[in-house]
């Protein structure tokens, strides 16, 4: 009998408990043993739950119990998730998490602690929900040189953008609709400001580079500045606008990380990923480009990934993930050197634009002027845009 | 030092040799040992190749050499690939293959033989080229109930269909273009008649059901009957036409397998997979739908999957894949009971159509009448269509 504790009995925690109960037979066939949910840690009580008698309010009960083989941390937030997880690892308990914030900020420490104690620290569910993303990338990494990992990493913002594209709605109306449907929280900042996507790209960047960078150092833009006019123009030019996380391997070994909206040509694989779906694209030699697609959130998909990780703890020779994050923020490439084409909408005239940006590709003229610059660094773009001041109405980067 | 033999030195075999040479350092770091290509089996000589001195013409040389740890079979065709692979497995050599035909027809026997001898039989490259497909599905299978696996499994036909959709070209012209570009062979039958896709869906069906069915028992249609008129009408109705392989788990435990063109709504994830790309979609509880996308062929991607499998042989505790195919053609569900909506173009009038099919959804009237039936079994459809005789100009199933 394997004994586990679930930290946090919200949507995901209950999904995990349900899946372990419903598929107990399959899990037993796989790991050769029953799994017993011995403890559920939550501040609340759940008198109507079939697991009511497992609920404890003090983590020390779990920490002190050497009979607990694995801890499933699905409480969210960095603290006390970090401290509880470290305590569990030190006590030679496997830790599985869906908590992207704690992995992005403290994955390096926890992977090291897990290794020291000969137990696993797994976090497949922290990126892309139920989609197998991290394990396939590790497979690809074995014998490919990864040039870039990029993805639509947040379902809420993708739902909002899809709504804006399909119905021509404004950002504000689309956000309200997402909240009404339960896809966005009442305080939607972590999603719409790109913070959630930033944590995920920090994790993916760590995976392909071995280098862990604190999320708050990563250039992060959300989707709040995207206007219905930009969407209409993108549509006319056979483009989508998607909030992308990108992790690019630089020639000097550093890693370029960012979260920002990008204009994407309609024939690029990521452009067709709509609604609450997520997708992660890997570009590597020699495998070329490969994409993983699915539901990035929700109790069922997330629980699927968590239980998959749990089984792996018991079926594989005990080990940590086949990689480590080394915390080295100096390996983050300088965003001001990032180069791409830029879409701009402006109230300036074409002569002012040409003076600032040189030759541009005009997309539309009329009430406002919209154009694409040539390839420019962030720094060069910022300098040029500054000369137009508040005549810059909108700015979105273009995916090459 | 690990010694390997490559059977067949065509595009894939050379890709494997190149990748092992180019990434020798990465492979060594991973498996903790050098990999030496000891033999290359081919009927031809390759005097200008850096591997010229490894070429042998007689498989018995490889078979007799107990120093060979693994055999990479990339010769294609069932015979003598099957016999050579079985000999290698009996000699306790791991076998890795990209050869879908031999896996589809004899995977059951070879997995059993591998298990008996404590070695691996891996075939990730046989479906989806370089895309990690089989391993992620095995991961998902661990604790999900898979309802269906379906996919665009053949890049040649997808290229032809994409060409027809983008330019309104006929099938014949699009095939010629694919041949000119090297995407279709001079004898394109295995691709355009669905035979290649059929072998792959047989493998995927085996994976999710554990049951192996001989490919020639699977209902298989190609794309040769698709007309420019059908494509135009699909376009008008916001649909794509894709050649799909489908493996559906039936309630009674049997498995429904098929290859046929399907009309797909434009917002379905598979509809946006264009050109030579492949994609495999898995629909399962609780993970919902997940899709894997990438290049389904080519030396680089295929070699990536083959070398991944090779590394796995040496890094994991020696074992076969965590599943077996049991050869049981009686577990194939009866295709005549398969149910879906059907698109039909006909020279019959609406009254004849209603007499045959009952109420239908008319898509266009004019030179010919095009309509969608309600949900009907294959048998009911065939009976109804028979009453219209050669007035049925085209018939394509609709993906629900």
C-alpha cells in the first residue's frame, strides 16, 4: 500500500482524489500496489466529502508521518507550498505538483533537494495542464538541439483573443464573457497581464537550457492593450494575434525569454489554436518543429498529469527528472537585443513614420496608419517609437 | 562501447548514421558509452560514404556477431525485415525500427519475442516520423480511458489535399505537383490509396487496445475519388477534407478501425494541419483531447525518433514497450455498424434523395445536388445509396 497526502483540496486536489478513486484498478495494475489517500491538508473542512475523515489542518502531521510515500502539492502560490514541499523532500517523500508559481521560482532548489534525498520532484501538470509536454520535450532533448520552445500557455487569454477575433468584440467585453463562463477569475490580472504564462515559459526555458531564471526578470506583456482595431487589421492580413511565451537558445549559450502578444501568419501551426486550448511548439534539429496541443487547465486534465507523475514515482527507478535547473539569472539574454518585425498603428503621417523607422510596409491608411517595420532590435524600435511619442496607438511584435 | 548494425542504408539509414556521428557527444552523455556503427547491411556498396568499410551484404554476419547490441531496421517492407528482426531478437539484440509495415503486420510476434529474450523492440518512428506519439500515448494510457485515437497519418495525401484546397487544383494535378516536389513516389499507390495510413492506424489501434489486427482487414479508402467540386463545396461550408485513420474503442471492448477521407469542421484541431505535416489526436478521460503535431517523414525527423528509441534501449532497465499486441482479428469491430453523417453529391433530384435517405441537409443545388445525411450506419447508407445507383457522384463521411 502506497500512502499519499494531498496538499490543497480545491478543484485540482478533488480531481486527483476522484481520479485515484475512479481508476484505482488501473493505477494498481500499473504500480503493483494500492494507493491510499491518507491525508488531505486544507484550512477548510469537507464534511460532505467521502474524504472528510482524511482532512487535517496542520502540515506537521504529514511531515512527521514516515509512512507517507508521496505528497501531491496542489495548493498554488509559492508559500507555504515551497516550505511544505522542501520538508516533504527532506523526509524522503516524493513530491508532485501542478503549481507553476512554485516550480518557476523554486524548481532549482527542489530538484536539488529531491536528488539529494533520492526521491522525485515531478511537475508535468505545471505547464499545459493535461497535455504531455515536459516528458516529450525531455525525450526530444535527448538527441536534438533545441532552438526554441514557444507556446500559447494560458487558456484564459487565448479564449479572450479568440473571442475578439471571432466576434470583433473589445478586450473588455471579451474579458467579461470569459469571467461569466468561468474561464477568467474575478481578479484576472495573473492571466491577462501575462504573469501565468511567464511562470510557464520560465519552466520551459529551464527545461531546455538547464538554467533557472526568476520570472520577475523576464520581459512580460499581457493582452490588455490589444484593440479591436488591431484585431480587425490582423484578420484582414491573414494573421492571428496570440499571447506567446518564447524561450530561445542564443548562440552564446544564454537563453532569451519573453511573454508578449505576437502577430502570427494564419498558416503557422500556433495560429489555429483557439479558445481555452494551449499548445507548445518545439523547434529543434533534426526533428524540425513539433507541437503538443490540448486543454491547458481544468480538474480532469490537470489531475491526469498529476496522477501520471505519481505513477512514475513508483514505477521508475527512483530518481529526479533527467535534468536540473541551475539558478543563474545572468544566463538570461538581454531582451533589448531581441530582433523581430513590429506592427505599429499610429496617428502620425507616413513621412513622420519613415523618418523614425525608415522603409516600412504599410498595412492600412485612413483614420490611423498601420505598418510593419523591418527587422529591428527592441532597443532600435524603442528609440524610433519614442520619436513618435503618444502618436503610437498600438505595437505588436510579428512572429517571423 | 555499444555496437550497432543498421539494416538498410537509404534515406533514413543514412540519417541515423549522420545523427549518431554529429551528436556522438550528446548520445554518449546520455547512455554513458560510445555508439559504434559496426555494420551497415545493404545490397549496394557505398564507396564514397564515410561508412563504406562497415557495409556488408549478408545478414548472417550480423546475426552471428554476439558483440552487436542493437539492430536498427530501416529497410522497409515486411520481408526479410521480419525474419532479420526476429533473428536479432532471438540473439538478444535490441531492435529499433521505422518500418510501419512490419510493425503493423508482425508487431505482436516481435514484441513477444523481445519480451522472451529480455530485449527491446521499439518503433516510435513508425507513426508520425519524428513526432513523439507512441510514448506520450503510453503515458496518457497509464491512467486515462482512451475513447479514440485519430490522425492525419500520411504527409503525401495531406499535401495533395492541401494543394487542392488552396488552389482549387484537381487530384491529378496535385499528385503531379507532389511527385515533382519529391513528396510522392513515382508509384504513389501506398500513399494515395490509404495503405500507409492503414498500417499506422493498425499500430495505434494496437497501442490503445492491446489487440493487433492485420491491416488488410481494416476498411481503407484513399483520396483518389475526391473531386475539385467536393473541395469547393467543403470550402464554402467551412470544412476541410482530411484523410483520417481512426481507432475507436467500442463499448463491448472491440476496436473500430478505418482509414477514409472525412469532412472536418474548420474549428476542429485536425482541420488546420496542412501540407506534409502529420498530427495524431487522442481523446480520453479525463485528459480530454490532446494532439501531437509535426513532420511525419523525412530523414532528420525519422532519425531523431530512431536514435531516441536506441538511447532508451540503453538507459532504461531492459524491457520491451509497456504493452503487448495480441493478434486477435476477431476483436475488430464490424465496420458496417460504424455510424456518422455522410456528404453526398448526386445527379439525382431532391425527391429521389429524400426517398432514399429521408430528411437531408441540402448544401447546394445546381448542376448537381449536394447534401448531408443524418447519422446513419455504413450499412444503412450503402443500402440507401444503392437505390440511387450511379447517380451518386461523390461520398465523403463527416467527422462529428
